[in-house]
C-alpha cells in the first residue's frame, strides 16, 4: 500500500501527516508574525515621507524571505538544523547557540498550535476537497490572532485575501453555498460595524478597530451567514472570560484595550469545524 492510499484510508495517518506539516508551517508563521508588522511600519514611514515630499530613509531589504532568520540578540544567522520545529528549541534548551540569550517559548508554542490545529482539521474533514482550504484558513487565523495579540493590528495583507479566498472556495460549495458565503461576509462586517458605532455613540470612545470587522467578514465568507451567531457567541464568551482574567492577573484598569482578534480567530475555527452541527442542535435544522 503506497503512502497516498494510506493517507486516503487512514484518518490517524492523515492527522499525523497534517500535524507534521503544521509544525513546519508554524515555523513559517513565526516569521510572518514577527516580520509582517515591521514591514507594515516601514511601508507607513515611506508613505508619510512621500506625502511630506521627503526622500524615505534608506533601509536594508526586509521581507518574509530576506534577510535570513537570525538571533535578535547577537545577530548570528540561524542554521537549518537550528530551525527544526520544536526539536531545535528543545535541543538548544531555549537559548541561542552563539550568545546563549533566551529564545521565547512562544516560537515552539506557535509551531505546536499550528500542528495541533492541522491534526484537528485533518481528522474533521478527512482526505478531500475541504482539507487544504481548511488548513489555509486555520493557519491564517492563527497568524492573525498572534499578530493582534502582539500589536493590536489585523493586517489587510492576510485578512482581505482570506475573505476573497473564502468566497472563491465556496463558489464551488466546499463549506457552504456562494449565496450564504456572500451574506456571511456582509453580515460579519455589518454586525461588528453596528456594535462599533453603537458603543461609540453611547460611551463616546472606540471599542474595537476596523480590522475586527474585516476579520469577521472573512470568517463569514468561509462559514456562511448561518454560523455567524455561533462565531460571535464563542468569541464574545471567550473574550469576556479570558479578557477579565487577564485584566485581573495584570492588575490593569478597565480602560486597558484588549485585542478582540484572537477571540474572533478562535470563534472562526470553532465555527468552521463545529458551526454547522451547533446550528442544527440549536434550531433543529440548518437554514437555507
């Protein structure tokens, strides 16, 4: 029996293979999480300089590929052997091989999360047309969640392609029909847009950013409008519980801004994996 046949017929083998692939993708997601906000800042500075009629300050080439990954403390390039997901961090005991500066445990945590989510998606959808799109969706949400947690930014460079990809995938009815996907994108945006303006009119301040609207629109494009209430309930519930716990542990005041993107991302994953079943359990049927 060849490898392809094993993956097609064995859910356990497929989940394991997806987990290994997820660990590798998680290593790349760490690069995206670290570099994309810096790339955005450099672009904003260049645009501001152009508007002011100034020449932008010269800077080294910096993107998702160049320069090579290196230690942020001493600048020593990271070799291929030192870049093996999770294993390298454990072998180095969480320290740079050159200067012994600590390496954040967040790096292997992202890799493990990407692998675990990939195994979940493979187990849920099996070998079929939904597998690769669902993996891309889940990994994109993971990257957005961590970026928003770090910087309170939800980059359009990820969110908008995710929205259009969801509509394109559902044009073929992979997760829902195209009509439900279009309505889901519109409903996702308009629901949070309405909450934003209601809160601003009542509290006289902003409660969330426009990136949250776009993210829920992207999630709706993948799951359909029927699952949007499930996503909102899960996101709001997790946000209320975990956000309150974080404020209590950090001893910060109520005015501290807590990013909503990570909770939307978790809600979006729950919505794709279990949303249909949740709607049927709730209503007794799935609305057309």
